[in-house]
C-alpha cells in the first residue's frame, strides 16, 4: 500500500487520508458531508483534481510524499 495523501477537504479542512492505491472516484467527506469527485489531474503529475459535486468548483490536492518512480506506466 502506498503512502497517504496530504489532501484536505476544501470546505472543512479535515485530512482525507487518501492512499495513492485507493483514490475514490466519488467521495463523501466525513467532516462536512459534502460530495466530491476525485481524479488525477490531466496536466499536473502527482496532483489530484477535486470537484465539489454540488457547486462544480474545482480544487487541487497534492501529495508531497508521493514517489514519482513508483509509477511504471
């Protein structure tokens, strides 16, 4: 299992503790209850694109501990 992402909810600030091997497509924050869509950012390697499903606002999440050499494809 990979290391946890330091990705926080843009609404309430709770650490989601996501893991690079288990990024959910849709996610409900345990802190505020908002629903988010999450995927890898198409232009920024190592970044996640987070979309608030209610407002369609887009945010980015970053994992400073992610090892780029782990990905082989």
